[in-house]
């Protein structure tokens, strides 16, 4: 299971015996309370990556773990300044988004520029450009960081920019909310709107924290004019995408799921939809309290209703059901594309099963 990683930087130190200013830490994990009554127990999966040349500090480890416990997940920790508890010295940690400034300035100022260029020249788009021209072309791009579930392009928007994924992953989502493609490092999107002068035909959403290069329409066409090999690159890219879209339509047609809860329990059904990153609406019928509906976006639970209840309570209640029918239909309405998750799925499931066990034992 992969947890989102959160970066912290040492902003200030006062006689800290172990760390220096600008040392960086990466924190990930979740905290789950199990049990009930007086037998509650806390389970954490916090992982802390320290600078390679520094020793672990138990005081700082405890402080960072405490933040995960307070906010339940590392990626829910708000951006800000956090002091350590201190020993013979103290330090202050800073958690902020990376700057979203012009990439040209980044290339001129950062000592990581050479490393970035080495990564970019392996991308199919930049491999069509001579190495001597690469840095100049890259300077026409800007860099932006998108958070998980943030919309990058929305269906129907004007086609203003061409995008390249540097890190992370994004999903291309059709009008029914189904992800028809996933794009990772080196892959591009937004080019069809610029080449055809049409509005965006799909929504593009970050699946995880992602860094994206982008360039506006004018610069994009200048680059195409100066590097004719890129026209062949886009021709091949279009052919691959048409083939992939036709394959997806066939798979999507048969992806409707139906069955009975006597054969496929709610727990197993929910886990299956989460693990396979399904997008759509699960309807459970003939239950003790009527019909239940649950909306999933790429495996995340975003809406739940059952017996007049909504959200977590509806999810917990339906886990106790043992008979009924289910139907999963791919697709979501546009307003659900960026709806917030009800909660971290595995924590929801563990708490729900714990509650079900307690009620069964009463």
C-alpha cells in the first residue's frame, strides 16, 4: 500500500545537536484507532525518512508521529511551521508547497538544473530536440505542482496549454467520470485542443501529488515550427490514443457488475472496487433498510447513503448486511469529479468492521 509523502524542511535551529538548516525530512503514514470502550488501541504506520548523513532523533520522530496521529494521515497535516519538543537544542520545521515559479528561473538558480535536464531529455517529447537546444526549449515551459485529486483541465475548457508530466500520475476522465487513461512521467496531454483549436474533450485530474510542465499555445506552436520531428511524434501519439480509446470502450461495456450479497459480501465488494480503482456508482438493493448507494472515484469513496444516513455512518451500517443484490455502474456526474473523499478507505473499512464485530457480540 502506497501512502502520500509529505516534505518538511528545517527552517531554523537553536543549538540543535543533530540537524542543520535546510535539512529535509519526508513523512508518510496513517493512524487508526482500534477496539472499543476501555480497550482502544492506536495503530500507526508512520514512516520518516531522514537526511542520509544524519542520525535518527527520537524526539523529532515522536513529534512527527504525533502530527500524523492528530491529523489521522500525513497528507492531511496542514501546511505551516512546526517546532520540535527540544532536547539540548531546538529546531523549527516548515511544510509548504514547492514554489510554482517560472521554470526558466529555476533552471538559472537551482543546482538541480542539470539533473532535471537529464531526466527531461529521456522523455519522448524532448528526445525529438537536439541536446544543444534542449535547455532553451525547456526555458519556455513553466512548472506547477498539483495536489492529489486537483483538476488540471476540465472538460469543455478552452485549450490554452500543452502539458508534460514530470512526476506523479494523472488520470484522463471522460464525460461520465470514468478514467480512460493514466499518464505518468514523460507523458503529455492537452495537445489535441491546441492542434485542433477545440475545447478540451476530457477532464484531466491529478491521481497523486504531481509536478507538471506546461507551455501556452503560442510557445507550443513556435516549438512545433522549429522542430519538425515533433509533428511525427504527435502523429504516432494520436494513433496510439485512438487505439487505446477503442479498447477501453470494449472493456467499459462489460465492466458493469451485478450479483448477490450472499455470494459477495459488502466488505469484499468494497475492497474489490477500491483495489481496482473503479469509478462509478454501487447500488445495493433489497436491504433491511431499503436501497444504499455509494459513489467511487478511482477507488476512493466519495458519497454514501443508506436508510436515511449519509457518509461514514451509511458505510458502516451497510457492512452488516448479509443479503440483497448489488449493481455497479461505471461513470459519475461531472460535479463528483473533484468531490472530497469521505475518508481514507482502509481506515473506514477497519473501523466499520470493528463496529460490526462489536454489535454482533452484544
